[in-house]
């Protein structure tokens, strides 16, 4: 009998847990180390999503564990009006690696919380309240962040914040605007903002965007798009907020994804990767925006703002990323992984597209390459078969697209582990297609 089939465990889980979306895997995870998690039977499962896209350095990194143990004993949590050395150290280090001008930091816990704070800054600074985002976005589950989240979770909860607008995210694989058979994202962006202008009451405060929309299906903003988006914001007196929860701290092969385009946002938010699996988030902005908001009474006083333990973890994460050249590693490992996925694409007609950057890649499944018809059942079956084989994969299934695997192993992933993941994925696809006849 499998130790995963613990009747009391599952009875208590069913009786006492609030279900919060999706379904639970029918196994009990007992430990995690490096690129693997281990179930109650000791079976190793290759984690190709870094936990919740967060375990940047893999699971159980010894130096992170050492920092946690030290600060749990010596300096863990403080009254929010007190400052500690780890907080100032992390803020200083973030200013040193962030795009020029983003020199003030607010340290929080989750991505939703950091986006909430960023939106409040933007509204207070501009004196306006309207917020625009992408229709495939995910920015969190708290009030303002949820109002700017359009990929899921909008039905049944009443009205979103007044002044919430959405425009379509660029999607080269399924283009909405074409000129001469070529995707025309500029025309799409111009048309989208024309609609925003017609709906706005003249109070546009901010545009919030992910450089690569992860929960939206690994939709990457094409080269030039981010600069054009920033120009649209400047024309309207809006601030540009970039949510680099999943793209920040090296994952795309650059420290921050926006650096590819040479675009500096007015506000940047970080979370997931900054804490390498622990709850840590940051809001970065300019001295001018911070000073103005401070003078106007900016308030974001929370229980865990400026906590020393997670700040110390974040500082150590930045040290390790720099020391071990993990930004460069994400680029080279990502190239290896992408080449392997493209090889699978050549061998399997059900793989319609491979996209992304560094170690944040997407693989879109379709029923037919010519029609690009979605294949939700196929995606679900391959996901299950991957888990059976010992590979943890996450698939996004939204209206208007095929199933898209989000692939984001830790930056510490080895070439051997990349090759293992590709081999297991090949086996899973082969088995599912064989069963389908």
C-alpha cells in the first residue's frame, strides 16, 4: 500500500481545508531538495515549475536555510515602525541592481501585496484612479490587484474597483491584427488605447503589466512593445507599473526582463523569485515618486512590512545569484531547454508553439497546427502522465488558446535534470497519443 493513501490525512484534508482553486494532487509531499520534491513513498518528482514559480535557487538551498535558522533565533519580526540592518541592506542591494532611478524600496510579503502598494502609490501620486491592464493578466487576489487580474477569478465576487480597464495582450501565435500577413502589434496597441480613451473619465493613473504574462500562457511582449506602451503612458500622464514577480532576479537571462527593451518603469514590483520560495516582495520606485507620496501621506502600514528575516533571505538570494552567475546560467540553461522543446515540436504535431525567454518557457498544445484549435483534454492527459512518470508540470487553459505548459525550473537546474525533464515529457506525450489511437 502506498503511504500516500493515508486515510486519516485525506479525511482531515477534506474536512478542514478550504479549497482555493484547481485540485490537489493525490499524494503527500514529505520533503523537497534541489530540483525535486519527494512524496510519502520517497518517489522523486522533478519540479519543472520551481514550486509556485518561486524556488529560484531550488528547494532547501543550504545557505538560505542557514539564514532562516539564524534569524529565526536572533531577529525574525519587529514592530513595523522599527528598522533593522537586513531591511536597509536589501533595499540598498535592490537599488544597486535595479534599472537606474528605482532607488526606493518597500519590503512586503506577497506579489498581490506589492501590486496593491504599487497601485496605491500610482493613484496617490497622479491624483487619479483608473488602472489599465492586460486581459490575460494575473496580479494577485487582493482588492486592487484582483481588479487588475483578468485571466481568472472575476465572476461571482461583485464589482471590481471603479475605473478598471483591460486591453488584449500581444499574442503573436494567435494574432488579432495583421498587415501583409504579419502580426501588427502596434495597430493592436493603438486601437486598444483608443478604446481606453473613449471609456476613461479622464482619470488614468497607471498601466500594470507583466513583461511576460505567465498565467496568461507565457505571452511575451514583442521587442519594441514595452517602449511603445511606456510612450502611451507618458502621453496620458499615467505611470507604468511592471510586475516582475516571475521574470525578475535573473529568470529570463537578464536581472529584470524589462532590461531587454531598455525601458525603466515608474514602479516595479518583485515577489516570488526574490524570496526564492519564502514570502518576500518589494516595490521599487523613484525618489521623486516616493517623496511626493510621502508628503501626501502615503499609508501602507502592514503587520509584516520591513520584517528582518525575509529581508535577510532576499539579500542572500541576490548575493548567490551574483556570485554563482545565475543570470548567465538562466540564459544558457534556457537555450538548452528551448532547443529540447523545439525538438519535441518537430516530432509531435500537437505542439503548436514554443515561446518565452531564459528559464521561463511555454509550450502550447493544439489539436491541429493549421487551425490552431485548442486541445484541453490532451493537455490534461499529458499533465497527468507527466506526474505519473515523475515530472511536475503546470498547464494554463484559458479561452482563446490551446493548453500551454508553463516551464520554469530553478536557475540551479543541471543539464542532466533539463535532459531528464525533456525525456519524461517526450515519454508522456508518446504514451498519451498512443492511448488516443
